[in-house]
């Protein structure tokens, strides 16, 4: 069934209905990923329509670009199920394209690129003294004192180095990750399930996975816990805070939104939905050392630390070293860094969501997709190669 037939009709036929039970599986995800708020409760992240950051255009011809001597640019987009792509060079749009029903004005789910946006907000709050990265998490959320998070600091959560047991297996059909999805309102409850929510979910996270501060261990609940920490530290709703401290001052063109559980807790680890153009603006803000029109939004020292901080040895011992084929990398404050002559900062989300920031060459690549598998090593490797090819071609041009 072609994705163009999804959710058409009044009502749509059963086989074309996108529901909470199927929204992350193909072909339903092609419609669902840019209609998330029609499936899951959400909180608005308002922009400021009177202060939009204009993006000039300077189109570049990428049609003849060859990735690794094999794929053309168009073949790369098709092979990675790209829904939307915006490329900036020196702050100007050099390429913009959409597919599968997405357009420039419609938010698309960012999955775990949401984590990277939280990392930027955390930096803003650390800079103004609201959040202490060295503080134990229990200072802000004493409710987790009896869990495996006891003794963990905010920094441990930011760098995914909390020693908590949790298997991030996206294809699992039972276990803790399914309970987690039900708690965040991403999976429907089974008959007889008691009501659940994100904050009460942590009571069950009692297993340990080594000491805090050891290896990189990717645990999405860490980021949702950071969202709880931020709300406690500021006494503000996360969505309102992102709007006030990042989205409005940055000059987002459209309001974003974030999915919430039944009690309004935000899914900071994966529920942020934004337009591709606004995602690119976030990347450009990093290129510009966190400032727009002379106004400091993100501390430049925090951005520098994203690129130079993190522990390469902890990364090499961690969960994702194999996924990125033993590339020289680090993880800092919810961002990945690929080391090299021009270090590449990036956010990475399942099903093919990406934000790449090449500060040295002033290039930003924002990509959203609807890949069938949550983690597809071949498509991830192709995307990483394509990004390097695009950046090199633009720099040479």
C-alpha cells in the first residue's frame, strides 16, 4: 500500500489507519512522523512570529555529487528514506527538498535529536547558575534516591555515563523498554495495565550497570530524567522554557511541539517535533558560537565544550562504537563529536533523524527521514559518508 493512501477517507479504511499501535512502523511512519500531535498528546513550543530569522538562499548544484564513488545525491536521498533535507552554507540555504508529504512548514519528529536540543538548554541554564552539572540528581529529584540513579550527577546524565541497567533495544516486544514506551504515551496500554507515566517509571529502574562515570551507556530515560531535573530547577514547564530561552530568541519560523505523557511530562529524549528549516537554524546558531544578531543565546564556552569535551576512552568502551564503525568519536552533553581536521558535531535519532554541524566550514545539514528500521547500520554509514562528501564539495566550491 503506498504511503500516499494513509489516513485518506472519512474514515480511512482499516488498512490505511495510523494509530498509536503502528505509528513507528512502515509504511505508517511516513505519515505519522509529520502528524505526531494527531496521535500523541503534545505541548506547544511557541516561536515569535515577529522575530523570525530570515534564511537567504544560494542554491548549489548537488545533482552531480557522487557519494563514495557509488551513489548519486538523489540516490542517497532515496536510499535513506529522506523526508526533508536543508543544507546551509555560511547561513544561506544551498539545498532544500522534501518528500513523502512533508513540506517546509510542517514539524517532523526528531527522535533522539531531541536530546541534543535539551543539551543546549542545559548549557543555557548552567551558564546562568540555575543548573549545576556537578550536583547529584537527587538534589533536584529526591524521588529517585532509591533507584540505580542514586549517586549520579547531572553531568553523568548529560554524558550518558550513568551506571543504570537499561537495554535500549528498539525491536524488543517485552521488557523495560516497552514499559517505558507505555509510560511516555508512545505505546498503547494492554488490557489490564495500570495507568503509567514517565515520572513514576523511574521507581522500577533499580538495576545497576557498573559505576557512574564509567563507560558511555546510551539510556534514553537519562534524558527524560534531565527534563524532570530542569523543570524542578526552574519551576517551569519544559516546553515553555525551551520556547523562552531557545526557540523564540533563535528566531524559529514555526512553533515546535513535544510529546507528553498522561500527566504532562515531556518526552525530552525523543518527542521534539520541528520543521527542518528550524532544525537547520539550531545548527547555524552553533556555527555562530551561540549568538544571533549580536545577542548571546547559547554560551560559546558550552558549544566549545561540546566539540572538545567528552571522553574518547569511555566512548570506545560504550554502546555505539560499533554502530559508528570505530570512528574517532566522543559524546558530550547529548551531542556526538566526530574528530578530524574539521570536527563534526551532530545529533542522531532513530529512523534517520540528523543534525550535522561543521563549524570550521560553516556548513549545517538537517535531515529527517522515515526509515523502516530504528537503527539501520548500512543507512547510517551511507549518511555519514554522504555528509562528508557534501561538506567537502561545498567547501571546494
